[in-house]
C-alpha cells in the first residue's frame, strides 16, 4: 500500500515501514503522529485521489529522531566593492517511521 502525504509544505511518497525525514514536527521520540493530509492512496482496491485531500484516510507515523539537517551556506558578494556576507542555516528535521496507512478511526 502506497500513499502520498503532505507535511511541512512538501509532498512525500510513503509505504508502510518507510523512514522519511520531514520538517520538524513537535513531539517526543516515540510519539505517534497522525498525518491526515493524504493526497493519494494506492491499495488492492485501486488508486484513489483527493481533491485536494482524501476524507477518512490517514497515515500514522512514529517519531524516531529529532535532529538538525546538513548545514547550508548562503554567500552574497558584489564584485570590486569589498562587500561580502556569509550566513549558515541548519534546518530542524524529524525522522518518521510510517506505521500504517488506512482509514481514520474515530
């Protein structure tokens, strides 16, 4: 079973037992997260698309790690003017293990 989910302004194609890295989601290591912004589900019944999201579908994941990503350097300069600026940025990321994909249980 596959699903396409949206979180942190990005879309991810996931399967059960996948580990994905997404932008920071608040929570502790071991917490279960319900992602209800499901765009598409592919299973034995076929492929279902949402407009934009599927009602009644959710993906459950468990937080494996909370960490910082790789450093990105931002450099600006203007030639012959002696102007130079250097900044760095490390995005906070969360590693999620996908536990299940399916219908939401209310």
